[in-house]
């Protein structure tokens, strides 16, 4: 048994128990009890910081920043309550997480005298497994509800920003509070990956890669209706630019993914378990799809700055042209040197086996991701609406996590397209002017 991990979970159990008791006192006894758990939490963060993993270190550091910010600025109980209560409630899921850690400890303890006879009963094992299954379900539910849903309501609550704005350096608190949500989202995607892996393993004959491209060949057409609805509210002439980019991207995405779907469905790939991305059947639609991504992103910026700053539009155009030409040159180099790029599709855990293939997709993510992220930041900066700006920022970060974590494995691109629909909606709202 890992002794450090054991005591870390004991400490987590103490902290979440104190916080739960604190919440009870706040709601049912006296609201002045709100900050009574802060010293315990602060002490836990400071000590555990030197022993925990990197993502937990980030979590503790953000908590320390928020606590010190409230203390140094003497933030009133009323102004800080909306943040403190939301963060307190996230610890409810920690209780079920800690209980899950002791899954092995409890049966081992029960095997000792005088519980040995009880543990020998088959019904006891069934009951214990049922309890832990229920605990896992409650952990997932409470994690999503308090760390995703409730916390999302916090970061999109304009009153929270108004309360903090009256104090010194409010951007520090904004950064820490929003970063907590980013970290929770990252953990939730990892949790989804664990769940999806078990589901996929139960259906080994499911051709998930074929299913992925069948779905994604149509999903982006929904962007036309989503953006069309938002832009119909103002009916400004520049909105046609973004709508044109969305239409081109939807059609090119359909062509590319539908081509892959037909090849996989009819077993027309060069090999049974991998797709050759250097073949003309796939390379041309693939490059067209990448070009459409650049065009759609550029036209979104053009829509945003159409009546304000044409210089920004020119910079965005050069930015996309540079990265796309750079990627074309890289592909030309591969083809000239007879390099073949394969994407493996048959095995859940199979990795790309050659450096050229690995580099191929990473360079694509970089050459497409950098100019798109710059455009997103430009649209956020030029937006009047804080709500839509926050949502655009977080959906973009989630997209990055989706590519990094790959929670849905071979059908990961479906999740990417779903989040992309939300991003389109919020980007359209960002482009709406007063």
C-alpha cells in the first residue's frame, strides 16, 4: 500500500467532512459560519502540495490563490459567498472518491476476526460490490452536478464578476475561479475515458471508427442552423461572411468524413486495420477540409471586425495563409520522399507505429490550432458580451482537452464536433454587436 496516498485520502476525507458540516451550519444554523472551514482547507492545500501529483498541485495552488485573494483584499462574506459555496459543494464528490479508494481496504479489514465468517458468505460479497457500484454511480453524478453543472453556472454568473470587480486586481480571482472549471473539465474527460473504455470492451465487434465518420459526415451541417438562428436576430450584412465559412466547412467536412466512411464500410482501405493518408482518395478531401477550417475561422474574425478594424482582418488572413502553406510544404516533402502516413483503426490501444505518422497529425493540429486559437481570442476581445466570451474560451479549451485526452477513443471526433456546435453558437453571439 502506498503510505503517502493512504494519508492523502484520509486528509481528503477529513476536509470534505468538515466542509459538509460547514455547509450544514451555513444553510440551517448561521450564515456567518461560511468561512470556518477555510483554515483547514488552506492548511491541507499547503501541506499536500509537496506530495501530490501535478494536476492536484494546480488545484491546490488555485485554492491558495483564491483564499489569499479574499484575505488580502478583505472580501466581504456576501461578495465571496457565491464562490466559496460553489467550491465547497465540489468537495461532496470527493467523499465518494475517497470511499472508492478504500475499496480494497474494507474487505481486507472485514476478513480479520471477528468478521471472517461474515465475509465467507457469498451474499456479503454481492452486497459489498453493490455498495461500491452505487458509490461509483454517486461519484459520477455528484462530480458532474457540482464540479461541472453548478460550477458552470458560477463562471457564467455576471453577479460573481460584479462582486469581485470592486476589489484590487480582480483578474487574479477571475483567473483562479475559471481555472478551477478548466481543471474539473479535464478530470471529467478522463473519467469519461474510463467509462467509455469499459463500454467499448463489451462490444469488441463494433466498428467504432466507421461509426464515427458516418456520424461526423453530417454533424457540422447543424452549424448552419445554429449560426443562422443567432444571426437572424440582427440581420447585419457582415453576418453573411461567417455563414459562408460555416457552409463551406460543413460541405468539406461531409466530403472528407463520408469518403472515409465509405472506404471503411466497403473495406477499400489499403490494409485491414489502417488508413493511408498519403493516398489521393483521402489526401485531397483531407486538405480541402483543413483549408475550410482556416477559411471558416478567418471569416468569423472578418465578421467580428468588419465595421471596426480591417487591419485585424488582414493579419488573420496572412496568419492562416502562412500556416496552411507551411502544412502543404510539409506534405509535399513527405510525398517527395515516398513517406506513407497511416492511421490505425482496428485496436483500441494501438498507437501510431512510425514517427512520420505521429508527426503528421501533430503538425496538422499545430498548423490548424494556432491560427484558430488566435482568431478565437480576437473574437473574444472584440465582443461586448461577457457571457458568450467566457463560453467561447471554455469550449475552445475543452476542444484542446478532447484532442489531448481522447476520451471517446475511435469516436472521439464525434465529441469534438458536438463541442464545436456549442462553440459556433457562442462565437455567433460574440459577433453580435450592440
